C-alpha cells in the first residue's frame, strides 16, 4: 500500500481502519503485550500472551517493526532477559532504548519488581539489562501504566495481586544511584478529588498544547469491577508539588466507560482506542479529546481490546488484541487509521469549533502543566548511570529533544543521550506556529482571535510551505519595595498614568533600594542564562507601559493571582526597557520588582539602551531627574544606580539548548556562545570599539540582520552608523546559518532591537525572529507589538496587539524632535485595506 493512502479505509464520510499486509518474522497473535515507538518509524513489541480459548502461553518475545515497510524482525538480545509476562508496562527512554516494569506471569503469579532496559541501538547486538535500583519499589503489579516524562519514569495504579491501587511512583533518571519514590499528591480543601484506584486504565504524557507535560489518565476498572470514563491530568508544580486536575468537557459527549483499551497523544489530541465495557461483544469507537478545546468526538472503531497502539504523524496504528466478534482468540492484525481524515469527517458531520475564543486556550485551559524538559541516559559502562552535560556552546552534535515536564532539582546533572527519542510526528525542530493570536480590543473587554499566519501580509509571504520547572526562586518576604511596586503597578486592566507627569509612585530612596536589591541578583547570574520552556519572550518596550499592560491583560501576566500564569510560565525580556517612551520608570521598576520576587522565572537581558551613554540622551536621564526630583550627576542618583544594575545584566539566554535570545545579534565577531558567556562584569559599552572584545559587545547589542535574505555576509549598517565606520554592522543569512551550525544543537535566534511592522518578523528562512513589543513606535509607524510564546514542544507562537487611540501621549515628543526614531526594518508593507481607525484588522 502506498504511504499516501495508508489508513484511508471506508469512505470520506465514513472512514475506517485499514488492515496492513505484514512481512518478515510476524509475531504470533497475542494480547496483553506492549508496543513502544523507539525511533522515527521503529516499534518494539514485547511480551503478551498467545494461544486461544483459555490455553494461553505468556511470552517474553521481543520483535521490532519497521513501520514504513510493515516488516517484522525478531529481537535476539543478550544480557539479563526479563521473564515472560503480560499486562506489563513499557516506555521509551531514549532513541532505541525502552524499559519495562511489572506484569503477570500466569497462574495468579506476578513478575518481579525489577526495571529492565532493552538497548537496540546496535541491532546486531541488542542488550537487555536489569537497571540497579536502591530502596523500595512500586512492588509487583499488573494492569498498571508507566510513562516517561523526562527526567521521570512514572508508574501509576494497577493491581498488586490483592487490590487495585491509585499510587504514583517516580524514578529520576538523572540521579544515580536510581531509586523509586512514592509521590504525595496535594489535597487542598474538603472537596479535593483524585482518581479512584484502578487497573487496566491508560496513561500517556501530552507533549503539545495546554496540557503539555501532564500525564493524562483515562478509564480503567475499579476494585468493584465498575468501568470508568473519567479523565485526569497529573502535573508537577515548579516547587515540586504534585496534584491531580480533572479534565473538563466543554463540547461533545465523553466516551463510554471502558478498560483494557489503549491511549496515545497525537499532537494535542488524546486518542482513546478500543477497549471493552460491560458487554464484551460491543465494539467501542475511537474517542478523541482535544486538550485545546476540551471537546470530545468519536471516530471509527478499531474493534479491539487488550491490544496495543502507537502514532506516527497523522496515522494511528493498532496491533493484536481481541476482536469483539471473536473474543476468545487474539489477533495478529496491524491496523491503521488516517486520523486527520477521520476527524475531518467527524467535523463535517457535527460542525467545526468556534473561531474566536475569549481566552487563549494554550494558556488558560484547565489542563495546565508544570515545567519542561531534561535529558537522560540509563546506559553506561559497568551498569551504573552516567550523568554528564554538554557545556553551553559546545559544538558537539545533539539530536532534537522531546518536550517533557518535571522541574530539575538543584545540582541534578543532565545526561546527553547519543540520539534522543523521536517519532515521525515529533521532529524536535523549533518552528513558528502557523497560527498567530491577535488582540482585537478597543478596550480591555474584547476578544483574542486566532488567525492564520498567512493573513499577516508581511509574515505570510515568508512561509515556506515545504519546511514546515525551572525551579521557583524564593519570593521576597511580604511587604518591602518589590511587593509595593507589584501591588500598585501590575494592574493590566486598570492602570492609568498619574495626572501629574512629573510625579512617580516611589521616592528616590525607594527606587535606589530596589536597584540595589536587583543588582545583587544580577551579580549571581550567568552572563548567558540557561532557560526552559514554556516561556514568553518580549522585545523592546521603550517605556510604553500601557502596551506592556495590554499584553499582560490579553495574554496573561506574571502573577500568581487572577489572570496570572507565573506558576507555570517563565518570562524573558530582551532589553530596551527605557528611553523614548513616557513611562520608563514604571516599566523598569516593575520589571526589577518582578525579578526580585520571582528571580528564577523573570529574566532580563541587556539592550543597547541599558547604557548610560545612550539613555542619557534618549530620555531616561531626564525622566529620572524630572520625576524623582534628583540631580542625575550625583554618583548615588537613581539614574546612576539603574545604570550600575544595567551593567550587570546578562547579555543572552538559551532556551532548552535550542534557541539563543539576545538583544541585537551576532554581527561579524560572535562565533560561539562561549564568547558571550565569558564576558566579564561590569560590561562597559565602548562608543568607539578599539579591541575585538569591545567589538563583540557592540555586535551583541547593536547589530541587525541584513535587509533581506538575499544580502549575504557582513555589511555596514548605514541606518545606525551613517558615517560608515564599520563599527555597527548587519549580518546576512549565511552568517547566521554558519553560527547555528557551529553551535549545535542551537537552531534559532530570537532578538529584538528593531521595530517590525507585524510585531515579529522572520529572517533566514525562519532561523531568526525579531520581536518588538511596543506599538506605533514613536507615534510614527503604526506597527503592531508582539510577544513570542515558546511552548514546551518548542513551537514559537506569536501573540499580537495593535495600536489603539489614546488620550495620553505615551511617546516623549521633545525627544522625537531631537532624535527621530530608527525606521522599521525595510520590509514591504501590504497590510489589508479597510482596517478601522483603532488598528483592528
């Protein structure tokens, strides 16, 4: 069967599974086995029971399927082979490595509580090993689940031979010696709920969308033999606490109760495949739960239970299990369904989802996860775990990571796998979402609309259709300057400027105290921050405090209160907090206060305007003098204290080892991240660079990408350097691609520094994105403002606001006359005609 036609059984209006023709050493019909995707298209089948009519034989067979050709090969592995078992659990922990745990051995007996690893990286010498574990274990059990959410293996539920359980055990693969730990779940309030004890349920980790990082559990059977249809998400908060959240249903009908089913995630959709209820002869449909819309819908039935499933791209695969029509003998059928086609048919029948949503589902859904990813390797010489991390800026090659969640503990090492796990539907590439979130408000009560990126003219024409917990720091004690600033300034929907433009919320002494507090934090940080997704990245703000509040109001704010997401989100600000705008003090004081309160989640890096030579002439010094009633020439003035703090700001950040974030660019002198990381504080910016070191600082803060992808090399930046001295440059796409290639696994650069008309702009075939967060730059350009939301799966989602009419002039008019604004990037404008006077499209 041609790949393009796989899974397209039935008709377009009534799709069905297709039975594939298999080749090679096809396994015997079986049930109670596991199938584990261990690479782009390789699947390992292990164990299960063969035979029929009660004469079943439990096996320890291992087979590998090359799913692209439907060819089976028996795995002949050396080492400590696990005993025969069924109703066990398996999980992929690395490319071509999987682990199994538990199961039943027949006759009422259970397998041992050992954790076994199968390493098939060398197919000619596959190896089983028993992973050494200290201390207590989850114990013997069957009908449980085991998932891998880097760096944790998670075992949940099952039957211990006497009763069903609802306990949770985790093993941190980054910590050697390995040991299991039982999880204590938060129980808050008298009506706190958690899943019932169960067996033969399903569990899978969501990798994309609002539930990314959660282990999602569905169905199963209770100790009194009741089938279940509930759906729960297990999440770990950034402070290490765990809790359960019950998934809501906003549309559609939840599936029928079932057990002995399978579940997988394809993107952000949870698929409940097969299974049985009280009537063993009744086939149950494949149920699809969309974690973004909280909607259920049914598609074709696989007509199986006690089978096993996996997903590749839009294809859903099922192998083996019992047919409801003949439930005494297992099958050896390999069935495939094109899920996109099946869902399209369901949508055509029931109607599509609403196009407008009051809140962004990716952030406000009830399914919200905790923190992102890390990497592991269980295999090392002598059977002990190794834990080593490639240094930041290493040129060693590393394959894409899979996203996952729990917070990394202080001091825990990260191991670098030879080739991390991957699947066809998760390439690991950093990518720009095809959807852009646009704030449609004339005030703070209007909606956010999701639009296709193609509808933004400047960005749409650039789409290449062929390529397409960080630990929570200790918060400041209640009270104090930071608490006061946040309480009075972080008011996204209600903040209004002081009627007196020469007055400020704080006295000069209080501002000085805030600067001193944040300076100590900056001194303790690396020059290049190592950050984790999910994270929101903001570009230049330039004292546009109203725009900052609008972005917080529309797309959530860094608070732990209403409309806040600081418990599950980091924030990164790329510099140029001050100058040109009328509210630089509000902007920088709020950011400093947030940094003091949430030092591990609010991240600030330096822009070219965080420099006394620049902000002395672009408005910030005058604002400090005027509103703080101070002599800015005094060494201990607030203006000088701000600039002392600025000189200790980090110069860059790397998100998940994949995305470099800085203010300006790489210019012609930055060849590797180490050059940035090794810069010494305080960093002074030379107005006329005399040494290679000084030039590197200038490049980081001042350089721009070339005007378009056809301009190669390093060229003079005549916009910023009209005299043509060559100190401020532009770098071409070839320069950027060489830099990324030399700094693997980096695959993207995000920077700020330039006004772009759509608030964000792609360069070098999407390998660089410019983000600018202030709208209508200097009151001249009518540009949008944006933030970039980097999801756990490393999809970059732009979120926009457009200029609105204001009663207050938020740009410093005297400064505009003295120093006209730098023009936007020279991109042809082709915005839609007919936009209204308030800037809505």
